[in-house]
C-alpha cells in the first residue's frame, strides 16, 4: 500500500487485517488502558501519554493522559515511524529539529509537542497495531530503564488487547452453543415424537397379535413376539428418559444419581437379545456408581453390540468382568471376534472414522459409536483403552474413578 503522506510498513495489508480483527477502533475509553497511560507519564516524567492504533487513514487514540484527543488524520501521527520497527523504541529528543516531524501541525501548533518517544504494540503474530507513546513540551531524553519500562507497558497493552479478544471470542462461542443446544432440543423433541409413534404401534400390535393367536403360536414364536414387545417398550422408556435429560439444565447433581451397573448391563443384554450363537459370560462384583444412567447404557450397548456384530466365529463368546482397587472401578469387555488390525486401533475412537470392514449382517459402521463411548467415559473422569489381535478378538478396558 503506497502513500505520499506517511511511511507504510511492508506488511500493511495484513497489519490492517489483524487490527480490524481486534475490533478496538472507535471503542470507548477503558480504565485498564487509562491506568497504563497514567503510569507511562510518571515513569517517563512527561506531560502526556497516548495509546494509539493506526488504521488505513487515521490514528485512533484508545487512551490518553494529559492531552485530550480522540483521533487525527494518519499523516499527522508521529507513530507512523514507530510502527516501522517492531523491536525498538522510537525516540525523538526534539521534533522541531527532525525533518520528519518539524512541519507537523502538532509541533508547530497546539499542543506544541517537542519530545516524543513511542514503543510499538506488537501482536503475538508480529503485527504492529500502533504504539504507546509519551509527549513533552520540552526537549529531553529517556534513560535505558525508562525505555525498557515503556516497552514493558506496550507488552501489557497487548496482553489486555489479547484478553479482550479472547473474551469476545468466548462469548461468541457461548452464543453459538446456546443456539446449537436450542436446535438439539428441538431435534430431540421431534425425533422423540417421530420414534415413539411407530414404537407404540409395535407394542400395541405385538400385544394384540399374542392375544389373538396365543393358541396357534408355539413357545418359541411366542417368545419372539414377547421380545419384540419388551424391546419396543424399553425403547419408548429410553426415549422418554433421553428427552427428559435433554431438557435438564447442566449441573453436577444431574449426573450424581447412584446407578447399579449390573442392572444397567442386564437391561442392555435383554434389549439386544443376543443371537443363540453368542454366549455372554458375566463375572465380578458390579458396583453402584454416580453416573448418568442413559450415558452408561449407551456405553454398554455400543460395546456389546460391536462384540456381537463383528464376531465371525461359529461360537461367539463375550466376557464381561467388573473389578476394583482402592482408587478405581474397572470394566472389561472381551470377545473372540474378528479383531482389529494394530494400525486401526487409534482410529476407532475418532468421530466418523470407519474401518473398511462389514459386520456379520453385511453392514458398515458409522464411526459414531466408539467416539461417543470415549467422550462419555472421559467426561465422567475415566478412560477407555483397547487391545486386539486380528482374527482372535478384542479387549476393551474401562476405568472409572471411585467417588466418595
């Protein structure tokens, strides 16, 4: 960017872009900046101090002490030369004797500035937004300690600017999260309604079917119909709990209801109704833990479902074990299924990361389940790990802290 009125840094285009991102131009006075200009005049023993920001055509004064001014045309700014060097203080003992400044109206007229010293305001990315400068109506020279102090104050200004930007960005993220949460609640409400209607029909029809044909159905067929009815009823209850949970305000107490993990496990197994060629062996003393029951059900359901779907053996076996020590509860889920290649072990916990394999029913995974399991476990303060041998099976280990 070229100009016949004032010098311009070589990175002016990107410098201006960085400046505008901080959204400081035309902002109101703030005490944090006013404290710094006050300190600068005292340290440097000058009449006035300014914090300036230079945009394309003007100098905006964010804070001033000893000199009432809000902005000037950029060509009148002494700081035009300060922003050219991001490393050093630009000190001019006598502006009247310097060809760069001696015809400036701020020198020839009010406030009749004679001495100037400015330290550049340098962002972490290296862009100079402006300066903190001191002015005095008499010629003088700063000591090395005063120059270092002025540079330190410039760094403090940048810290405040960065914190202001981060706070603003955080508020924007919070607003987006609120909007997303509202959308998710509406989506949950819609899905709950749309899913419950056909499930209620399944429950009603299966109940009617059993009643009308109880003399025709053999014991095996009647068992299947009962399982359909039971599964549909449980899914309706699950949806109700999920919808109720989505409408609760997030709080620590919401997750502190003590849950019997064995009962949750039994409920999941009953809902999944494992095929006859899958044997599930449960051992250990399953604890009662203060976790969200719906979330724990999701964890157990995902792990057992995967162990069933990806078992290619004539006789599938799933071993589920609970254990503990003085600090942690442990849950182990082991199977003798198809296993996972070592190079893919880290991928399985990544969202929407699928492996190039199909389950026993010919379907491919979505890459959502295990990512969700990991998120739930970690949000409860625990962790999950996996070990696997291709064609031999997979072992998952869940660790949860004991809560007093």
